[in-house]
């Protein structure tokens, strides 16, 4: 069974699955949480390098899926399994949730296909048809249509990405986010727009970009960082060391004179763990740290390095890291 389900998963992820494959996978996923975790793990590895066409709405997915089922019913009697409404709904939902439906919709009598690139626990880089290089950070999503590079160069981002945009004065490159957009002709920049965060942060390395959000319209120059609050529409623009905000694309975590409490927040986000600072003295913004760590280093290794430069110690109780201040003896 394990070998069979592995082959089915491979066919589903590569877009070569049959209706029976989708039904079998749906039943297997519904058996237990272990199966669902295994599928998510395999899909994360696959998503790092594979693009999927993006279904627009469940209704479209269901209609297209039903068409495919009807065709396959005529080809073989085995398709009678699809007479049950529950497997159909489960399969349609599976296609929609994981954005693996190879469907399209009509707009102004023209068919457009939408693609979604996803990353799980690994970063991934790829090159668009126009030569633009995009590096997606972990747990990020980039969507675009087959019109990209023809009439325009529009992408939609959720998460974090570093882009080296190929120059094309006639077709500006535009990154759309929830509540804001960035337009460029040719440049290197980093943008972070996580769905759960109120802030959108753009960091310009080279060239120039125009940031638009609400009534804001700001042209940035190199070594500037802009932070936009989606809830208040306020913008903060400042000079910055861009290396610290783009080091992730090289597999590094780089910090330069940042408050220790900010580093802790970053580590919580990166390693998805709870970290508690048990002494208010360490929460003082004047307590700063600098350093460069490899992203493959464990949290324990990073905390050990930090404890060599700051008077701190840490313990782990029930999965929660507690950091205490050490009073140095004279």
C-alpha cells in the first residue's frame, strides 16, 4: 500500500493523476493525521521547485472535475465509483485547497491560466521567462498568469521574496500585495508581506522602485527601507544596511546592532517556537546584538553563541525556551 500511495502522490503532484488517483488520495488523507502530515511533507519538497496552475474558485474546480469524471466514466466502468457525491466533493476540495487543479476561466473571451509557486520549509529560486530572478523565502507564495511578459509583468506575493528584475521600460514589473504594490523597471529589492503581519516591508538594494499603498506614492532609492502599516496606512522610510535584510537568500541570518528583544522575536518566527525573556533587563532596547548565523544552525546553537557575548543563559521546559539574565560576579 505504501508503495502504491507514493506513486499516486507523485502522479497528483506532477499533474498526471486520474480521477481514481484523486479519490484514492482523498480516502488515504482522511484515514489519519499521520497520512496528512506525510503528504504535507512530500508536498513541501515538491513545491520548492514546481509550479501549479491556480484554480480561481471551488465552483470552477468542481465543474471541471465533473467534466473529467464524465469523460472517464464513458471510457471504463470503473468510473462508477464517482456516482457517490461525497467522494466528488472531497476530491474537488482537495484540488482547491492544495492549488493543484489544472483549470482556467474565461475573461473577455480570452482564456487565462494562473500559476502559484509555493515554498514550505525551504527557500527556492527560479527565473521567469523575461530573465527576472525571484528567490522565495520559506512559507511564501507567488502567483502570476500566463499573460506575464506579454502585456504586463504582474505577480502577487504573500510572504517574502528577493527579486532581481530584468529591465524592460515598456513593461514595468509589479508586485501586488494585500493593500499595496511595488512597481519597478529593473532593480534588486526585497519585499516582505506576510499575511499574518500588519506591516509590509520593502528594502531596496539597487535601482529604484515606486511603492504605492492607500494614498501613498513613494519612490525609493538604494539602501532605503520602507515599512507600510496596512491598518493605519502610515509609512516609515529610513536608510538601512540592506545586507541584514537580504542575507536569508544566501542561507544566512545576519544581525547588526539590533535590540536583543527583536532578535528573540525573529528567532521565534524562524524556528516556530515559544521563547520567553524572564528578565526585564534583557527587554531594554539598549541591549543590542550583532552576528551572522547559518540558517541550518539549530536554535540551541544560536543561543549558545549569543550567551558567549551576552550575560544570559537559557533552559528548555516543555518546549518553551526561557532566557535569564546572569549577574556577573566582581
